[in-house]
């Protein structure tokens, strides 16, 4: 059986005059890019839960986040004539993702969530865009999940 649900999402957009490369460099100082295989390697170690949690915490940046994935769209798209920079991140915190997906398992659809950083072709300003974790998590109708989404959104706003 297939079902469908329509819901409302709040999309945030931040614009800054800080140059694109300087912005993402600063962003990555507070939320490091950790390749997915690092988390896979940790899982393969079969450590006791407290040791595994400590290792995961050691990977998380000062923002409380880690980038699980970084896709530089501009590197490929420049070969097709694109002249402005753009990157997409998968951002989150694996310990918080575990907590929220315990409340509503389907939330794994949005953990990690996406963050786009791109340069405006017209103004050359740096723009950051993301869908509200509070509205995404809230779409599952689980109040505790919506609360966790709101806390993540606050952390993300602090980071940006």
C-alpha cells in the first residue's frame, strides 16, 4: 500500500557579502566534513556504547554538527558553463539523529538534512538556503521530534 501526505515546509535563506570561499572555510571550521566511511569504520569496531559515543562526539564540530557529505556542484557544472560557486552539504549530528529517529523512524528521510551554499550570479553575494528541521521533523506529527527539530534549527542559525 502506498500513501501520500502533503505538508508545509519553511525554507530559510541567509545572504551575506562574505566571499563564498571564505564563508565555507569558516563554516567547515565549526562543522568538519567527515567522510561517510569514517562512521562505517567506527561501527565495524564493535566498541562498547560509551566508547563509541565518545568517538562520535570527537568528530562533531564546535557547532554541534558534522558534515556527512559535501558536493561541489560548481566543480562539475563549470564544465557546462556555470560561473558561480555552489556546494550542497548533508549536515547533522548522529547522536541527535539517533534520538529523533527513535521517536519517529521515518525521520531518517531528513537526517542528515541539507544545506545549500551558493554564490549569486548577479550580485556575487553568498547565499545559504535550508529547509527548517523543525518543519521537516514536525511533519511526522510527533511533538518530541518537532522539538528536537526546533533545537537543531537554533543550533544551525547559531552556526550560520
